[in-house]
């Protein structure tokens, strides 16, 4: 279930900020302190659709450094260190049992992956999909999900990152990335479901956030063009 930021999240870590007539999700406590945005660290111009100043958002935003952490890729022998990127990274969070928004998002990202391969950029960009449901998302299930959404694991640049347990998932996804999610037992699934926020980051090789894309319905042409613009400068 897609999370629309609401007051019920105050009992976890979040509260609401109202900026310019719009509601922005912000985080109270336990999020890595993000430095103020630095336009000199990015390639792309300031976005015209970001709803607030970067420092007022719960998650890393334009011009800020993306958090540094290590997570294993459950579908390969790779460990990804986001503090030591060797190219552009497209990063999002998900859970593989998600019956709607996660599959839509990952399918769009798989389309972006395919086009970057067609443009000869596969060695310059990584796709990092971080699950916050490690209880169910084991290697087999993540492989099946990758096939279902059309991600090409054989390309070597799609990584299904799996925290070791739910505590580590919360530490990374809620704490480091500022992405709100809440486990619910009476949702859309027979087993547990999640209410969650959907955001995707474009991070340059120096670790600065170039773009944030909200929601599952990505403008894939825009994302591809943004990736190409950043890679041309590195």
C-alpha cells in the first residue's frame, strides 16, 4: 500500500511539515544528518518539481550526500558500499510481495536498465533495489521478483540489496534513507503488508543526489536522459 504521509506515523519517527501549501514528510530522530545541499556537487540543474528545500525533506535530496552504508546483494556475491560508488546509482526501496506499487516501480526501472544497456551505459550505472522485508525476500524470491518485473540480473548492474534482518532494514530504510514504512497485519496480503512511501534517487559517482523521483509511475524517458547527462560529465 502506498503511504500518503499522515499523522499516524507520529508514533514511529515522522511528523508533518507544511511548506508552501504542500505537505512534506519529515523525520524526528534517528536519521543520519544530511548536510545542506551543495549545487556545486551536482551536474543537473536544480529541479523545478522538488516540493521543499532539500534540508526540509526527510530523505536525502538534491545536492545532498547520499548516506554511506554497505549491504549484500542477495542475488550475487556482491556487497555494495554506497559510500564508494564507481558510477551513477539509481536507488529505491521495495518489498517483493507488494501487489501493486513496487512492481510498477521496478518494472519502470527495469525499462530504464534496458535502455541504458542499449545506450552502452551498463558499466556506468547501477540499480540498487533495497528490500525492507528481509523475512520473506530471500535469494530465490528476489530472483523470481526480478524476472517478474523484467530486471536483467545477467547484466551485472542490477542489485537486490537485502539487509540481514528487520532491524537492519529499519536502520537503513527508515534511519539512513528517511523512507517511512509501516508493517500491517490486515492489509492486502494474507501475510503481512506494508504502508510505505515510494521514492527513487539518482546519485552521481561522487555520492551527491542529482534527482529524487517520487511515486511508482516514473517518467522513464526523463530518468534515462538524467542518467545520460550525469554520466557524460564523469
